[in-house]
C-alpha cells in the first residue's frame, strides 16, 4: 500500500474516535496480565505491606502504558506502510501527542514506584531502560522478544521488593520462568505479519514455567504445582493447536491466547504456597478474575 492509498483511506474512512485510539495505544487488554504479575511477585516477596499495593499497581501499570504508547511512536513509519489502521497513521491521534502521552505515563510510573521504597525505585530504572530499548529496537533486532521477557522479569522483581520479605529467590526465579514464556510468545508473534510456516521451537520456551515448577518444587509442594502446570499446559495446547493443523495458522489468535496464559503462569508461581496454606482463597479468585478480564478485553481492544 503506497502513501496515496493510505491518504485516501484516512479521508474516506470513518472519523477516528480519540478515546478508542487511546485504549488501542495502551493495549488495555494487556493490563490484567500486568496486575497478575504484580500480584504474584508481591506475594512471592512475602506479601503484607498492603499500603504499598496501590502505588505498586499504579506505577507498574503506568510504566507499561507508557511503554505501549512509545512502541507506536517508534513504529510510526512502519505502521504508515503496513498497518494503516493503527491510531497514528489513521489520523486518530498525532505522533507528537503520542510522544507526550508516553513520556507522561513513564514519568508517573517512575514517581509512584520511587515512592514505594528506595530499592523499588532503583529497580524501576532497570525496567525503564529495558522498556525504552525494546521500543526503539524491537523492529530491527531479532532477539527483541528476550527484551520483552526481561521487562516482565523486572516487573516480578519490582513487585517482590514491595513485599514484606523483599526481593528473594521466589520473584527472581519465577520471573526468569515468566521471561522465557513471554519471549516464546514474542517469537511466535514475529510470524504474525508473514505467511510462512510457524516455527515449532518457540513452543519449548512456553513450557519453561512448567519445567521450573517441577524442578524447584518437591514433596507436598509439587502437588499444587502439578495441577496448575496441567492447567497451563492445556491452555497452551488449546492456543497453539492450529500450528499443527492443515492450513494457515491464525498467529494473531495464538499470541492473544498466550497473552491471557500469562495469568496462569503467575498462578503457577504461587502454587507451592498452597501446600502450606499460605495462599489465601481470594488470591486464587483474583487470578481467575484477571484471566477472565484479559479474555474479555481482547474482544473489544486488540492485544497487538
């Protein structure tokens, strides 16, 4: 599609809705998975410190939203050529406005997390750096899914720092497992704009949380981990089944489903605590609600 065709589409199409443009730019359907990350990381960090939770959730949500805005800002030229329906090339919002929105969200997120604690503030700088590097390079760097996974890793560690026990092996190792899962999803997403056969090898990365759960947990801790691992495995299989079927796989549908699966990864991370009855019932209900919220929001706002 050339520049003249894109211009014609802008002029002849329906008038863009600014509110929907903001929702699409923020990838609002991703946010329940970010809250799920915060919930799991915070609980693995010892829980408690309930007064810090509002700042933690608001800060990480703002950083994620800012990162999504800057993602489109950096991709503006690419989207003008290949994704004319995106908010910037469609004329729903200007590029300078997206830069301003993204920067403001990042600033708000950093201020909130700095207010949680000095440790949380220091870790926030690492997450900010990863977000900006990912946004600026993900179209040019083949290994960018690892940067995406690293961002989620830092969310776990930051959330753990807000817990009563602070950063420990729980948020770190579970964050590593999540990073592998997110990177695997990212490599599958790279096939979304192509019509070639989807590679199988990223599927092994999706199984990393299950591998870590079975490796780390033993005795009575393994039973709840096995149940949640089974739930996660079934969801992954349901999402990727079309890769093994005849015809062209719907990669967009696959990666959207795997995004919702992040909530199951987080639930699996805290599963061992159920063995000692350290995991309250409301936490299990919260993960179910967040999974449902992700799935529901994807019906109205695209995940990509």
